C-alpha cells in the first residue's frame, strides 16, 4: 500500500548525496569520486563472490565510469603538467585493469585497483587546501602548488583590495 521501505531509504540516500555534492568544495568532490569508485569496486567484489555476474558487471562499469568520466575528465593536463599526465596514465591503467577483472572474474585485480584508489584518496585528503597545519582554516594566499590545483578553491588575494 505504501511502497517498499527500500525505495524510501534509497530516495533518502539520494537526497543526501545530492545535497552533499551541491555543498561540497571542488576538493571534496574529488574525494567523493574516489569514495564512489571504491564503493563500486567493493560492491563488485561482493557480487562476484556471491556469483551474481550481472550485478558485478554493473558495479565494475560504475567504477570505470567514475574513474574515466569523473577523475580522469577533471584533470587539466595543460596546468597540471607531469602530475596530471601521470594521473591520467594511472586512471587509464585502472580502467583497463577493471575491464580485465570483469572479463576474467578476478577478485585480486579488483582489490589491486581498490588499493590504488585508496592510496590516491589518502594523498588527496592530505593536500586539502581548506586546512593548513592540520585543522586551521586557510587564510593565507595559496602556495604555488595550490595555485596549480584546478579544483582547489582559491583564497581571496589581499592585494586585490589595494
């Protein structure tokens, strides 16, 4: 009569995700992409181990899409230089490994890509431009490294008022 509680829970979760995306900084959006790809891979592993090949394939496709259309597409190779080129190659490697894992049902390959994403996510969180020295809000002019992060929010320049 009232529908399933699963549909309601999914709708609530989707609203939470949409709200989180709308309120997130560009830096946080990249963290969310890493998390989404990692969740999709973990889901693929569970489906593979349960013998649900169709759902495994959907989960791997979702992870590939996040990597290619989210993480890889957000790279600015003209500004990011060698780091952006290396990340592009790594994302391409991850996508091809996921394709192989899907075709050959290889859990170890899924775990390999999950670990690569986990390491990148951890490194990305370490360079959070919103904090300096751990938890202090950033008030200074961005460093040269931060200026090359196309997704990092830029602090207003004190010189602009002069």
